[in-house]
């Protein structure tokens, strides 16, 4: 429910009654009244002058008189030139708060069995290294997006495609075989994904040393790369894997399982989950099959060397390779194979891929190919494209082992949150377990919020120090405000203050209180907007603006010391509904809020 929507309907009725004209909703422009004028909302009357055949001031006066007589929400009006300033009656604000208060899941639309099914792919890790800062942004965006799409009344399936095969995987396997001496996660005390990642770095170091030695003997860089025994062994291992060599497959399976156990631990800590995980090793053959099917139907063509291509010049693009001359697949083919399996598993209405903006062209092509191959959602697939994330020190490189590891980052955030909270006395009086839990909630909340408040399309720099600040546009500031409201509600409960199902309307509200009610009520529109735009940052920044406004209210007005009993109950109810909306908004972002801080 929204007062603005209600007024738009009344204005349309008024124009019909006054001037006998039907007016489309979009022609009725309401905006917040400027601070220097009296009123809450201002109607621009210039679009109606043609039908009223009168001047702007007289038209505004007539519409104002009609609204005051026929719309109970209007307490008063004034006319400034062609602008009609409307003052909303206190009773309407209370009615609006009552409507929000009556719904525990205000702003969240539940899906039904007939709701559209949206599948969202995110994470997409490789099994040759642990998750890093780039994956953190991907996972947090994907998870928040899934929550927001679901909150807009859709059925949602969260899915992951694991890149578990290829030359990069063989590099880790070969390095472990050559230099590992049978090391395991148990014997090393390392998480499995970290251990395998160490061998990927190890391969690269040995390979670089080998290239340097060959180039010292007079080879060019290209000749050295072609002659490298280490790289040739890795290529041979890939051939053996593709041929189903038992020993290679067993090594691959053992090391991948180490990685999966490590990934699961990271996902759990991050609060991210999936409904279905696909593996590239199971999808790439399906992709080959679809490529050959497209060849048969004349969608694709074969070159003299045997490679299969798609001619996309008709769509303003170029020719796209689908199968190499030796019959092996490329990423595009694998994505087509994964789409085939997903479409067989689920009745997908919309497919959203959460993948970095360096893949924009890839998804443009994939959309066209899937459409040609008969996937109903192909043409309408959404590439949720996001920018790079860096640290203040600059870019990361996984081959060189300079990547910011997701596990290390989360641990650092939790430790910093603990240290900052202790310095500010926010953990005083808590047990060690309670303090550790608050540090976890605040540390991870700071990380998630800092990343999600930025428009996903933009590149960003993640600054750990800046993110853990109990003032400003940060997760801890929002969490602290939520905990502050919980403290007010506990004290209200101790004073036996009960919020009734319906608040009485016989109180006069301040401008600040009316503004807060409107902001709380805006949450439903904000959730819809975030869903329409696929934008978690809309939720994040709305939540910050709401708590900033509440803090100002908390500072300026007495709540529990208010002498007027009805006003006291109203302010407790307003506080409770601000907290509810903050909790719902933060939950959409995958962020916990603590009851105490």
C-alpha cells in the first residue's frame, strides 16, 4: 500500500468528475514537496490545462478542492503557481503503518506452484584453486540476486557449474604427482582446495624455471613453450583423461574431492548455497552432441579441417568456433551442453548467468545459439554482468599465488570486527561464545554489505578497513542500529508496552515520523525495483538511508520517555517496523543482524 498510489487514483477520478476526461496513470506526476513549501506531496497540474481550459492556479485550486472533499487522506492543500501542494492527514500515515505492521513479510511476494521458474547460475569455480576475492563478489551477488528474484514471487533454482576438467586441472595434478610425496589435506593440515591450489602455483614456478633454462640454451620463448617437457606432460595427461585412463581418472577424482570438501566449507561460512551443481566433465559431451545436431540441421557449418562453426554475421557478429578440428569442445560448447541438461531437469522460464563483464560477448553469442537450438529461454537469457573487484594494492594473479583467498579474507574480516568491537566496548558483558558470534556476524556483514552496496556493473576496490566502520554507509552501522532498536523493544516489553494490531489514529505526527513511515512503506516498491533491475545495491542503499533516518529520529525524539501513552506506543510500533524492514532487507542481501551489540 502506498499513499502516492492512492492519491494518483483520486486525482484521476477528480479529473473525470471535473473535466470529463480519462487520464492515464503516467500523466499524474506526484513528487515530494520542496522543503520551503507546506505539504507532503506536490501535483504538477500543467498536463491538465488543455482539458480544464483554465489557468494553472485555477486548475490546481479546483483539483485541490475536489481532493479535500472526496479523499480522506488529504488534510489540506495550497497552490503555488502551477503546483498543488497536498498535506496528508495523520490518520492516513497511521493507516499506512498499520498495513505494514500487519504483514510480517511486508514487501516479500511468495511464489506459487504456477509462478515462473528462474534459474540463476553463479560461483563457477575451477577445481585447481580455492575461491578468491573475485569469487566472493560473484557468490554474494548471485546469492542476493536469487533472494531478490524469489522475493518478487518467482520460483528460483540456484545452480553452479564447476569447471572440473581441462589443462589447468591437469597442471595441479601433475605437480602433485611430481612433487607431492603423497601429501594430503590430512597430512598437511590444509584445506583441500588450498592444497591443490598450492600445486597449481608450484606447476607455474617449475614451468617458468624450465622456460628460462630452455631460452638460455638459445630457444625463443615460443620454441621453449612448445618444447617444455612439463607442459607436454600436462597435455599428455589431459589426453589420457579424455581417453578415460584409470590411473589419471583416479588421481583426478581424489584431488577434486579434496577441493569440493574445501569449497563446501567456504560456501558454508559465506552463507551461500545451491540447489543443483553441474560439472563440466558431465556437460561437455552433451555440448558436442548439440553442436553436431546443429550441424545436421544446417544451423552450423564444417570447415575443411573438420572444425565446426556458427556463422553469426547475419546477427552483426562474427564466425564462432564450436568444435575444434580434433573434435574437442570449447567453452561455448560446454555452456550449450550444460543448458541442455538444465532444460531437461527443470521447466526454466528465465535463465540468469552471474558472470564477470569480460564475458559480455560470450553471452551475446550463447543467447543466439541457444535460441537457434530451440531453447525457449535462449533469446531472453540474462547475463548479470559485473565489474572487477580489487584491493587497494591492485590486481590479483592466481598462477603467481598473489590471489586474495576467500577463506583468509573472511577470517581477517572477523578478526578485525572483533578488535574494532572490543575497542568500542560493544562486546562488554558478553560471554566468549557470544562475542565470537557477534564478531562473525559483524565481520561477514561488513564484507557482504561493502561489496553489495556498489552497483554490480562497476569495477570496485574492496577496502577491509573502510568496511568495518560503525558510522557511515556500512554493514556494521546498519547492524548496530538494528541491535539498538532491539534494545528499545526489550525495554518496552519490560515496561509492559504492547503494540496493538491496529494503532489508534488520534495523534498528531511530526514531519520526521511521517517521513519514516513513508520510507518503511517504500520497502515493497524497493524490492520490486531491485527485482526489475536485477540490482542488490538498490536494497543495500535503501536500507542504509532508512537506518540513517531512524537514527536521526532516535536522537530527536523520546520513545520510552514520551509522556503521551498513545504517542509512546506509536513510536515503539514505528521502531519495531523499521527493525522488521531492516531485517528483511539485510536477509535479501544474505546478511545477518544481531539482537545485541
